[in-house]
């Protein structure tokens, strides 16, 4: 489900997933092992930059806008779609509400990752690009 993966990515990037390494384990199954995007995610989860994320809680429900459009099928093993998500972060210190928007084209590939422990080929998030 592309929308579910995009939501996980959005929550991961605002430090809102639970578990070790800032919830890295929740997004990891959707990333190809050894890929550029997996490297970016791991560096984010374990690096210094994540410490600059403002302390906040999420407004309930977390996502006020969820749209998916513009499916483009490139082959049986590759497609993209445009996803827009808007969530509201409530800053802990001030109570100010800040809108966090994801408006990107997400690219998915069906990939055989059985050499890395996957049960069978499945869909992975290969990349995403912000829509300007």
C-alpha cells in the first residue's frame, strides 16, 4: 500500500515512530538492502541530524490530508504515484501547531530480496522526489 509506506516515511522523518533507532525497524522492510535510500534512512535514524527535530506531539488524527494520484506504471515491476500528506505537529514547549507537508512522487519497485532473508519478491520504496 503506497499510502501506508508514505505515512511511515513521513512519521520516520519527524521522529514519530517507536522502537530502536527512532523506529528504523518499521521503515526498514520497505527499503532495499544496500540501496541509497536505505543508507539515507539509517544515517538519519542514527546520526546527529535527527536531534534537531523539534520536540512535539501529533495532533489527532495525525494526518489531516491524505491524497494519492497520478499512478504511472513503467513495467510490471515498477510504478510511481504522487502522494500528499499533511500532519500537524504540536510543539511541546510552546503549543504552537506546525503543519508538516509531504508532497512527493514515490517510486516503487518489485524486487527479489530473498538473498537478504525476504520470503519472496515484494514491493520496495526505491526513491521519492518532492513535487515543487
